[in-house]
């Protein structure tokens, strides 16, 4: 039976990879990567020489059919994103859905590990027994509706943001009590706790950001 492993990889610090993930990387026939250059840095760190192929949001049907044919040949594959858990704010979920429908007998195995949203939730200090994850805010269309949903949520909300729009997003959040994780697990990791309007005065708009917004 063919197997597809969904493997979580570090969100920054390469030491956060699990022993099970390393074992899977060594055992599979091929590793599907969002960006092969990023994944090869991790594989090189642990001297893993398994072949890699790209699969990302711009991959065409031809690539999906190629993956499907490998699985039909009983190959074992691992799917990774550039960081964190595949299928969370990346195109992995679309591939998984397509393969699961095309190959009902396909064994899909999760290899859990790092996730930026959960990492930020764990240090927030907010009541996180229930929360809403909303990914990246829209750049333009739907942005107003997005932040209206954030404002009206009965539960804490977690979102991601890029360095190019972090200040704009913090302005949208205004007086909301938030925790911002910048470059989580990396060398310049910084945690900010305050109202959004105060964090704007402190924050460096560089790196990747996770924002946890407390409920009203």
C-alpha cells in the first residue's frame, strides 16, 4: 500500500525537528517540498540524501498527476512545507484532498511537530481552550470583512502576517490586547505583549509574525 506522510518541520530552529520525522525522511522514496532549497538546508543538517521535488501553490495538474502516479506504483512520499505543519495556510490541503479522493486506499499518516499558531498560543497567557485561526489577512478585497470577523469573535483569534503589512494590520487592531511573536524559535525571536497601538511603537517590521488577539 502506498503511503503519504504529512511531516511537520521546524518553524525556525532546526533542532525542533522530531526523531520520527528524520526517520521518515530517510525511509521515503521522495520528499515533496514547498521550496526544495529550504528543505535541503534541513536535510543537509542531518545528512539525509533522499530525493526532493517541488510542490507549491503554483504547481499545475501535471505535477499532481505525477505524484498520483508515484503513489499508484506503491511509492512512499513525504509532504513538507517551508516551515511548520503542511496544510495550515499552505497548499498541502488541496493536494491531500485530491489524492485521498483519487486513491481511496492511500494511507495518509500525520507526523506531528511544530506549528507557528500553536506555538504562539502556548505563550499568550490568554484563555486558549477555544480559539479561531484565520491565517493571513487579505491584502485588499475582503480585508474589512476579515477584521470585522476578528472584532466580533467570541474567542481569541490567531493570524499570521508578513513584515510588509504588519504595521497596517496592527493599526487595524487598534486597542485590542494582543501578543505578537516575531521570528518565533529563531535567533532574533521577540515577543510583544500590549495593546496593538502600543506595539506599533516598539515593533521591528522584519521577519515573520504571529498575532494572538484576546477576546473582547
